[in-house]
């Protein structure tokens, strides 16, 4: 369990399911919708995710959209989200699928280990990215897999990165070197998002520029990081269906141009 945090929502006691998963409530009726950009990312993540990921930890689960999909393969899923508003949504979206905690990953019980750890759009928010990778590796079983995503190409650092509280973006070679330095092996690095990702990023940068001009630049990086999981999310329920429908051809188009784009997914293994 996480360390108790004052004035934070905490997940209720988990209930063991026959499949080995944990539950805090009844299972949701449907999967929470992905944004268009998250749909592009998930198309790569689901392919690199182990077919049988075993016990899974997702760090920085946001609203739980990816975790809800990973739970279909996992024997157990634990998700952590430090932002209270995103945690509240994740707890609802992952009811019956996962243990969800409102804390940081280092606050989990150090005795618990996992076969697979996922962290999507998290590492770029951490000043000491090397230290974070070492902490995550310590939670992995020998032979366990780390699966992460980050924004690609430092030269593309722009308004959205500033608004979201990013310290950096990553070139593919830089990511591979970082993982190798942290002691990981069998590293796979793939770009994604071409060509739609470039247009989506341009739109999001334009919206971010307006937010920064309106005063968002006054927030410190910790506040911007905390709110990044809620940044530019659809505000109306009906928009979810529209976005899901629009994302389908973008995903199909992405598959025609593999390993190109503005996002990066990496998989690496902890040595036996």
C-alpha cells in the first residue's frame, strides 16, 4: 500500500477476483475513451505490451484509459496517479479492474514487485529521469519488462511542452542510451504518429500558446505537471464518440508509415 497522504483520496481495500485481479467496485460497462493522440500511441503500445504481462504497475495512469485496456491482459494491475482530480476519474474508470492509489510510485510498498511496469507520458515530467528509471527497475522482477512513452525530438520542444510541465523531449538514440545506462537490455525504441501526429501537435501547441498567454505560465512546473493528465481532454461526453470515430483512419494511416512521428514508445527488459 502507499504511504497515507493527508487530504488525498485513497483507494478502498481491494477484493480478490478469481482471475487474480483486484477490485474496489463493480466493473465499468465500457472502456474509457482515448483521445486522438492517445489512440495513435495505444496502437503501438498494445503491440509492444507482453501478451501475458502478469502483475502490472502503471505509473502516472491519468484517467486510467490505458490501464483499463492493459487490465484485459494482466493477472493483477496496480495504478498510481498523484493528481487528485485525475485519480478520482481513474478510480471510477478502473473500478473492478485495478487497485488505484493517489500517490507517487516510490510510496508503494517496496516489497511488492511486478512483471511489467508502464509509464506513458511520465518520464519527461521528471527532472532526474535516470533516477526514475532506476527506481522503476528496482520494482521489476528479474526478466521483467518496462514499457514507456515520451514525446519525441528535443528540437520540437514548444508551447505544449512548456504548458504540460515537460523538462525535455527525447531523441530515439538518447532514449536507448538512457535505458542502457540504467541497466536495461533488449531495448526496442519506436516512433509513432506520422502524419496525423504532426497536425495534432500543431493544434495543441496553438491552444497551449493561448493558455500560456492567459496566465498559465505563472504556474510552477509541479502545478503544470499535476494538471497535464487533464490537459486538452474532451469536455463533453458526446465528444468522446466523435474523437474515437475520427481517430480510426488516423491509426490506419499511421500503420502505413511505421517508426516515424512525434511520439516515442520504448520497451526494455531487466536482466535476469
